[in-house]
C-alpha cells in the first residue's frame, strides 16, 4: 500500500496530538514548578536577535538558567506551556497584557524542551535546550 505525503503528514499530526493529550494526563506526576520572573524592558536581552514570523524572540541564557520570551506587541491574553521532549507538560502559565515572559529553568534537567504559545493573536511552538 502506497501512502501519499499529505496522508502521511495528517496521520503523524493525529498521532502526535493524541500523544500530547495522553502526556498531559501523566504530567501531574512529573510536573516542575518553573518560577516566572519579572523582566524589565531595559534588561540584558540581546536585541540583535530578530523576531520570528509570529513576532516572538526567545533568549536562552545558560549562565543565568533563564529563558526569556519577548513579544513584538503586547499580548492581551496568552497561555504558555513548557513541554519536555517526550511530550509531557512540565508547567503552564496564563497571563495578560504581556510584553516579556521570563522563566527560571534551574529546576529543569538537562535536555531539550519546547514552549507552546497560544493566544487569539499568536500560536507558536519554540524549542530551547537546558545545558
């Protein structure tokens, strides 16, 4: 049986969404509380990094164990999930009228993590590595 590429992509998406939903059920057993830190507009962010097409900059500071998100415009209401590479929800955060979000990642183990951002204006999936 030969599958066309569109059908294969659709099947992979359905499987990954199903996996993510089941991972949410397991997340409560392995959740980590990430500390949301305040960020000043004139902080130590590297402004040489460009915004991605959705208007988001991600800064991953290995020295300070922080991940910083900057939004090109103020987001009225947003939900942010941090997910490990196995699809488990590590923590989530909801906020309003945000320009910046700063997460302390000291409690995370070394590895690859993803940040899922959902709002009426933006949907994005970003990756960072904890060293």
